[in-house]
């Protein structure tokens, strides 16, 4: 059973548009939600993260919107750039130290931004 | 300078052979992780460790062993490699209480 689900599997937008990537989760004990991005032939790296005490987290053009009641979150990328083309992974964990920061990853959304 | 390194970067093995993937980190993090990444599956946790001498099973441990002989080193061992273990393997390190994980460059393993 997938604990963390992402949609869509792939997404194409034009430069300047807003890309919206969706994530949902099953386990209500999850309380930390990072997004990692991965460029082709590179390793994943942390992009932005949120805790359920907030329903929004911004970092430049990247914003996470969080809905605890519905167990859903989304990553919005405004003014998308070709350099944003990557695979985006939503992940979740239970607050350490109980489980050593163990992350459960979704299957990813591949974003392509065309110029 | 890269804080998490993996070796080898590429490996071709034969079915039934033994494969050892190595990971070294200079972050001085307590926690280390081994993931595999397959198209359509994202990253799946195989084994993890919260310090030298400890190893714990992740979500998909079958067919894999792990060893953490020191703070810096964490190995993944395939005693009897099978073609289904063909994948890209990532090692990561992280500190308890700080959830970010830092990934190595990955090892591409092909089992023929």
C-alpha cells in the first residue's frame, strides 16, 4: 500500500506558467513533509519542506500548500523556468527521534518546462 | 568537496555473485540510509543505521544485508545477486532532529 501518492506522474508547462504538483498521504502520524528534486543523472536534493503547524511554506517561486484535514499537500512553482525541469518527490516522516528521520517517498512527478 | 561518496559508481555483476556497495560520509551524521531507485517506484528504503554497529531493516530489505563498521562507512551487501536487483542505489546521511538527508551520487548496478 502506497503511503505517499503523487500526481500527476508527469507534467508539462510553458515558461512563465505555474506548475502544480500534488501529494497525498495515508498515515496521520506523518508530521514532516519535504519535497526533493532530482535533475537527470543527479542525486535527489532537498528543495523545500513543511510541518503541519503551518498550512503554507514559501521559498522564492516555490510554495507548499498543506491541508491536514484532507491529508493533502501541493507544490506550486510560479513563473516556471526551463531550469526547473526535474523529477519532484514528495516525502513524509514521523518526527524524529522515534524513527530516526526515516522518509517515505512518493513515486515522483516529472516536470518539463518548455521555453 | 562531496560529503557523501559512493563506490563503485557503476557495477556489472553476474547472477549468484556477491556484490558490495560502499558509502562514505564526512558529515559526521549519525544516520545513514540505503535506497534503490527504479522507474515508476521512486526511492525505496532498503536498510538504515543510526550509528556505528547498528543496522535496521527498511521497507524492502529482502535479499540485502547492511554493515555499519564506523560512523563514516555504511555498506550494502548482495550475497546472491539477482537480475531483479538491477537498479540505481543511493546512499544518504542525516542527523536525528534535522530531517534533511544528503544523498550520494548513486551506484548503477546491473545484474546479468
